């Protein structure tokens, strides 16, 4: 069973947990965490490359942070944090490699960068 198949949505954004066991929820949390962690790793890699290319300029933004705030709805604080981490990962290839392999979590990388 896929982690996202544990529950049915009765309405968009409103999962129905009737009949779902705690074991099913544990599996769902683990699977969803893996998806979230993978998405975060790839998002940081793309942010780093987008910033390196200054692709944000093509939309008229004055910085990568401004682009993330406008395009992704991030707060300024979150945008600056993600950019800082993405830039540091480019400077720390061994940490970046371990992070991309799933050996380090976002929280571990955030503290270490």
C-alpha cells in the first residue's frame, strides 16, 4: 500500500481516516516524510541553480528572495533561509552529496550550513 493510499479524501484537502489503523498512519507518515524530504532536496538544488543563473531577472524580480516570495508565496525569512542553504550546499560538496543521498535531513543541513 502506498502511503498516499492509506486514506480517502471525502472532500479536497479533507482526508477521511475512518477505519485507518495506527499502523497504516505510521506507514503513511513515513512515506509522506520521504516524499517531502526528496522534494525539499530537489527544490534546494533547483533554487541554487536558478539563483546561480540569475533566472529570476527574467521575471523582473530584483533578487532570488523577491522571486521566491512572489512566485512561491514564501515569507521573506523562508526565502532567505532556503537561498542561504542552497548557496552553502554549492560550497560544501560532501555535505550536498550526503544531503542529496538522504543521509542528512533538511534540519541537519540547515544547522550545519
